C-alpha cells in the first residue's frame, strides 16, 4: 500500500447501466395504451403539495395562469408550451418530487391503468422484447409505473436539478403532448410505435442533428450506427436510444480522488480476518446500542474470533450472567444469530462469548486477582463502547461513567501484557466551533480556547464541585428550604411530621442535589465552549487518555450521531430514545417551525457503518498500524444539510400518514415542517403560543381550564427540547473529516472489502430517511416516547442448561452458565 492523500470531492449520479443502452428496443407510448395522462395534472399535484402553505398558493396561482394560457401556447409551439408549464416546478426539491411522483402513481394513476394495455405490454415483455416506455410525463411519475410493470427503460421529460433543487428547465429531448386527434388516431391497447412515427409524434424529426449532437456530447461517445441503415433512420434510432434512461432513481455519490506518493516504503495489505482470528477481545458496554450491534455483527461476520469477554456490571441482586441471558432472550439484535444457529446457538456462544462481572468505575474493574491475571496474559484488545449519553445528566454520573471509568480502563490496560484499546468517544468533543474538524490529537483542548487549561485539573475540580454540593445539600439552609417545600406542597404530604416528614425531606434532597449538579455541569461545559455535560466529559476523557495512555496502542473512535442500521444486524434496527428520535417525532406532529441553520450539516451515520469502522480499526490496533484518532462521520463524505434533513423527515411522515385513514392523518400529511430563523420561531411557534396561553390563563384564572394547563406544559417541553438540540441544528457548522478510516479501508485485501470495507458515500439519504430511518423509529422508538408498549414479539426462551447437566465455568467469581 502506498501513502495517499484524499483530495476534493465531486458529485456524480450513480446509475447502474448508465453507459448501456437498450438493444433492439420496442418503443411503447404510455398515453393512449396504458393511461390517459395529461401534462398539467401531475404538475398540479406537485404544486398542491409544496412544502409551505404560501408556496402552495403561489404555485396554484401559476398553474391556473398556465391553464388559461395553455391553449394559445400549444397552438403556437407544443415543445415551448411544455417547457413553460414545467417552469412552475422551479425551486422544488428532487426529494419531494421523487416521493410525490411515487404517491401520485400509487394513489392516482395505478387505479386508472388500462387492463388491456397492461396485458399486451406484459406479453411483449414475456416475449423477450426490451421495452422502452415513452411518455410526456415527468420521470418522477413514470419511474414507478415502469417499475410496477417490470420495464427497465424510459423516455420521459426530465427536469434539470442543481444541488438537488429543480431549475424549472427541461432537459433534452422534450417530450411534447400528443396532438388534438391523438385519442382517435393513437388509441388502443397496443402502444408500440415504429421509430419514424415516434420521432414524428415527439417532434424530433426536424431537430435530429441538434438532438443527436447533444446526446453524443452528453454521453461522450461516438455515433455507432451501422452503414446498412439509411442516414435518417440511423440518426433517429441514435436520438431515441440516447434519450432512454434506466427506470431507477439516480443516486448522488461523492467520489474522492486519491493521490499516491510513490517512493515511501509500502505496508502489507490489511486482513481483518487474519488480524482477529483467534484473538481475545474484551467488550465493555455490550448493553448499549452500539455494543450489542458490534457483538452480533462480529459473531456473524467473524466466527473465527477467539473469545469475546463481555464485561457487565451487577445490578443489585441481578448478576451479570443473568443480565446477558436476558439480553440474548429479549433483544431483536440477536435474531440473526438465532436464525443462523438455532439449537446450536448456546454451544456457539459458549465457545465465543464469556461473561465477566465487573464495574469499570472501580479500579481494576473490581475483578478478582485470578481473573485479572488470566486476562493480563491472554487479552489482545479492549473495546470500550460504554458511557453515559444523556446530554445534561447528574454531574456525578457523567464523571463516573465518562471520565473515571476511562482512567480505570487505561490503568487496567497498562497491566496487560500486549493488549490495545479502542475507545468510543464522539465527534462533538469539537464543541462550539465552525469549519472542518480534523483528526489530529489536541490534548487539554477547550473550544473556548482558554489559556493554560489542564484537563486533569479540571477533572479533579469537577469532583470537588460534587463534594461541595453534597455538603451544601446537608447544610441547614438547604434543609430548611426543603422542609418548607415539603410542608407547603399541595398534596397529601402537607401536614407531614416526624419520620414521614424526614422521609419527604430526604426525597427532596436527592432531587435538589441531582438538579443542582446537572445545572452545575451544564454551566461549566458552556463556560469552556461545550454545549453540554456529555461532550465536556467525553473531551476530558480523550485528554486523559493522551496523558495516561502515552506509549500504549490506543485508538480513539469518534462517531457522529449514530442512527438506524442499513443492513446489519438487519435492515432498520434502532433502539431507545436516542439523539434525533425526539426531534423527528416532533416534526411528525402539528409542530412545523424548527429553528435551524439550513446550511448546517446534520451528521448522521448508520450504526452498522460505525460497527464496521470499529472492526476495521480494531484490526488496525491489533496489527499496530492504527492512527490515534478516527472520526466516523458523513458531513464531508456524504453531506446532508438541515434543510434537506427536515424535508426528508416530513416526507417520511407524509408517506406514513398517506397510507392511513382518518381526519387526523389527512391533516398531518399536509403539515410539512420547515426550517425557520430563531427570531421567527420565537414570534410564531412554541414560545409565542405558550405566551398566548399564559395570557389566557391569567384572564380566565377563576375557571379550571385543565386543557390549557396541559397545552402549556406540552409547549414548555417543546421549548426545552429545541433548546437542548440547538447546538446540533442551529449553531456550530461542523464538517467532520473521516480520512483515517478510509485510508485503513483502502488498505484492505480485495476479498474483504465487501464485508469489512468502510463506505458512507453510497448511502442514499432519500431512501434511508423515508424507507429505513423514520419507519424504524416509528417501530422501535416512537412508542416509548408516547408511553406505548413496543410491538409484541413471540416469546423466546434461551435455556442455558448444559446438555448433560454439566456446569460450564465462566471465570466470573465462580459463577456457572448452563447450556442446552
């Protein structure tokens, strides 16, 4: 492998077979044989469903004006008239047109398909003919028609797009509407058209040289007509052949050129299977979202791995072994393993997985000396995916899980004979800053650029803040205030005294201390330039790793916002109320105006891409060819800005509600969320609505208006949620570079690139958001937000009794695990 520098990107449209053309095609005119389709009806549908209310009415007015002018325009020039009609779509996104095109076909056109024409078309396909559908409709409407009929090629009107937004200009060739007597002369179920007649119908016979020249220039190839055909026929066939395009969505793909610098001694190619074969790996954080997915994907893709130790903390009377058993029984993540191994799964897990009961917040993980000695000699790698991901938690919990635990892990690593560490952090340790965020090491970093900042001193100072708060909570002033609150509260505890009063004060003290430390952590994080306690503690942990882990084989992996899987463990897996779930849920309600920076890139990455990157980096650490920092992100490799993210979320909700019945769903599919400025949000959205409700409550104070009080609480929750996410959707235009993992992926042996290569450029955000991510949240997360149970699953019992009653020792304080 040679060293490489990854340079600027360029945006291409990925279309399989885009350089191929249909051979000996049969051209089939849609209008007349399959549908009676006009040009204006689909355009009117698109305009009626524009993103904003104002935009809808403006476009409706334009469509009405076009309807009045159309007869005169068509009489003058049908091609020009067709161009003019489509200018109404200027400014509409490709994402919206693609979804509305599918919707228009499914709910409007499909019921109107002519059965005789469909039957004859399918007979032509069954005979082996390469059918090309020809229509005056837009490709967004014709594409789902072609796919439903099994047709691979189209000739239809196509809009020009720039940065995903329609310019209102039609690309060549423009397919004009049929003539006045077309229903008489061009009717019937057989839509086949000879080349000459089709050229005449489309009005291309007069512009063959110009159309052919443009087609040839567009595809950068030479004319290849045979000499046997006449010049006119040859040119006609070329024009039509070049006008045909595949009946699939064109997916934008960013290509990043690589420049190789020769003369530097090359390294061997990397093999993940070879690097991890027979290796002993400890996974910390298996109960988390990423940890579970990594474990299952590794067991599925790398059965040759030696042993995976899963470190799990005991929960009161629930030992680690029982927690893992429950995890395997209940979590859908393990479905692929059940499907593959079925009755042999217990034996497979016994060979590959060992549960170790321990606690990373304690020195040495609280393990017995014998277990530590065994791990010291045998362990090859530690993967730490644990941590507290709440944005502004109790400072005690954040320090324990995100900083203290990491220091303990590094100290434990120093005791080991030869193991390395892969530590999971987050891209958002960058804090409040703009621009590209590189993968360089920056110990003692603060986004605010505070001179002389020392991460270790800050860590110890925060622990002092915790101690001071605990002493303050026990002091007389706070105790007296808590007592007053307990006695003044309007509930059954109002007249409490004695032991009952002391118990209530103790509960209030716990709540007071938690709130105090949560606010203290948030305030300190913002003083230093981080948006919340989570990113502050994660950054402190990175600095302490650099200090305490100097000279050790360590890789810090920074994912961005980790979301729904695209393939593994299966399509559309998500879990819990994670980062974007609450916001995406909010955008599916009556809430419409989200304060955001439209240009800001919302950096989302599928969980299986993260796990694939982790496996690749793990192999690099074991082979001692790793970098210190790896960012797993998409804002540079495959950017999706906030404008597009919000629209895709609304379109995904629209697709769901369009398939439902009822007035509420009918209204919701017409309420598209839009990005707005912070000022407009304050004037017209939740803050203004809450202020209005407060005013009404003051005026109507004597009346018990419970619904108004409930509405005010709901709006207050919305305000707090939006405020919590403002650093990620409104402020700080981050672009996270992810070059190091791509270099490692490029070094893979060819036969492993498909299984272990890291690739985020090929993600189609339209398909991901509409067909994968939001449906997954609707299945796995939205019920939790609404307080509903998840979809019922068949009960699954994982009997851990050994085949002959033989107990299998796990090295977990003498615990046993029985397999069947």
